[in-house]
């Protein structure tokens, strides 16, 4: 599908604005559950193949191909779990809560389809504890589907009988539980610490059984994939990324909000055409493209599409560096630019104190570190303290290099990606906005010189 045709395409937000869209009766009147009925006439293997054809990628942060993830479940597995990650805790991200509030039955239909394809009999939704409104809506939706016989009752399928039970579990608000293995530990009643991998959840996940963890937005794409076909879905996207993309835009834009957009739209078109530009005619300084854990883009990098691979590989985006001329190594010689992440786009104009912004991000990750890994436990706090010192005008010579060295020591050296979530934006901000950090150091030096001169003057005063 040409991008012009895809501009107004809505897949997961097509019921936004419809009165009572969260009710099963309205959902079915608008075609809901037809995809599930069609799925039951297909074999599970055929459904997995269709999802592979669709080029659906995870919308929770990593962008991993969904069909491939499903295929990792061992064929001989007798018990399989599906867990929906609705913990959405990445700063700047607020899409999944809106999807659940407006259209919980699309999520549940996606779960029914996925569970049938995977051979899952009991699925879980792990929702962030602060999402009280959404938890009530989803719980009511689950009750409606039990009453309608969609959940908890046998269905005749092409592969025999199928029945699914769904449990909604509220978390306690820990950022670390957005990481899939930390989430699984929390769901089991344990401390929400990420697990060493391998084994991966597809082999040994919830209650030691093979498990697939999918994001809310990811799973909500399944009904249209089943109804219209994987090739159709792939054609609506760009490259190896099928479908549309939801972004949540906040910060210095005229029209912040949650938008479902074509994969190929650029950051420039997103800011100026969709969101109405920067308030008061200010100039754009930069943006964070995928939640606060992603390296930022500066004003010269806006013409790159928001698609997963483009943000990771497009040469118009500068490589994140450990020091000038030395790129950060992701492993195997791969360089870091940025990533689409969770879709949280944070825009900042030329009035922004970039160092203070970076310090606030570092403080968040220091606070949310679970403490299991030494590089993250010690390093994230170190980054927060030094960056805050710089932001407050009390920086010391060598602080910028210290920040880069500490971040480089954290990146890639922790069990989960929380360490990277602190290290990558730290290195990215220094790479793109080094002048702002140097200006803070110059200001601190000027202040210290002035204070020293004033002290010396007082000491020379003779009574």
C-alpha cells in the first residue's frame, strides 16, 4: 500500500471516539470477533505463518518479529502461557492505557487468536497498578466475554476443542516489571527481578512453562491480520515492519496526543504536520523518539522515518559516541543510533535546559534500578549525581568524560536492558548536545573564579 493510502489507515484505534466502544455489544456490532471465528477455522500453524507474513513486530520496545517469537515455543510443549505486558511504565509513553480504555475487546480478541495459535489455555494480563481506570474497564470486558461464552467455554476448531481463561493481574508500579522476565517473576509472586537468559521465556517462562509475552498494541493488530491477511498487513507498513505505528507525543508541540500513523512518516512530518509544530514559533532543539531510554535526535535528524530499522540504521542519524570519534559498540561492531522503542516521542525546543532534562532522566533510572546488577545499581546513581551536579552549575573539570565513561561501563553489562536505558540516553545527549554540557562547565568555572576572587578580596581587607 502506498504511504498516501496508509495516511488515514486506522487499525488499533479505529474504534476511538465511538460511544461505548469498550462494551462487547458495540465491539461486535462493528465487526469484532469475526477474526476470532475465522481463526478457529484455521490450523494453529497456519495462524503463526500468517503472523510471520505480516511482518508484525513487537510494539513494546524491542521491535522483535512477533511470528518468529511465537515459533520459538517448543512443538512438544504441553502447557503454554500467553502474558500481555500492559505495565507501560516508560516515561513519555501512554498508548497502551488508551488502547485498553477505548477498546479492551480488541485486545481480548487478539489474545483469543494468539492463545489458539500457541496452544495456550490460560492467559494473563499484567497491568500497571496505577492504571486503576483501565484495570476496571478490562475487568468488566473480561466479565462480558465470560458471560458471552467467548472465555471459559469450549470452541470447536479446525484443530479440536479450544477453551481459554484470562486473569488480570495488577502490578505494584515498578518500572523493572516492564521487562518481561521481571514481569514473570512478579506474576509468580516473587521479587520483580529480571532473569538471566538463556533460558528464554519461550522455553522456560511463567511457572517454568513455555511462555510468550506480547505488548498490548502488538496483540491488538492480530484481528486485522487474520481478517485481511498477513500480506495486506505487511503492505501497509514499510520494509520489514508491517502495519501502522502508535506514537504518544508530548513536550513542546501545539497538539500533543496519541496518534496512529504510517510507519514511513518522518519525525518532521509528525511534529509539524500532525502535531501543529512548536508553540510560540520557537525552534526545535531535539526529540526523544521512543521513550526516555532511547538516545535523542537533534534538529538535523528529523527527516528519517519513525520505522524500527530506519531509526537504527539510517546514515542521516549520527552514531552515539563514547568520546569524539569513538562510537559506542553494541557488540559485533554494530553502532548505536537510536530506536523506535515504545513510541513515546518527547519534543523539546530551544529554551530547554538539556543537561537538566538529562539529569531528570538519569534520576528516574537510578530510582527504578532493581539493584541486582552492580553496573546498573552503582552506575545509574553515579550518572544521576554527576549529571545533576552539572545541571545545577556545580560541575567539575572532567565531569562530561566521567559521565561518558560510566555510561559506557554500564551499557551491555547488565542482566536486563535497564542499564542500557540509562547509558544510551546519557551517551546520546552528550554526543548530540555536547556544547550544552560544556557551557554548564564553563559557567561553573566562571562562578568558582568569581567566588575565589571574592574570598581573596575579603581576606585582603585590613581592619
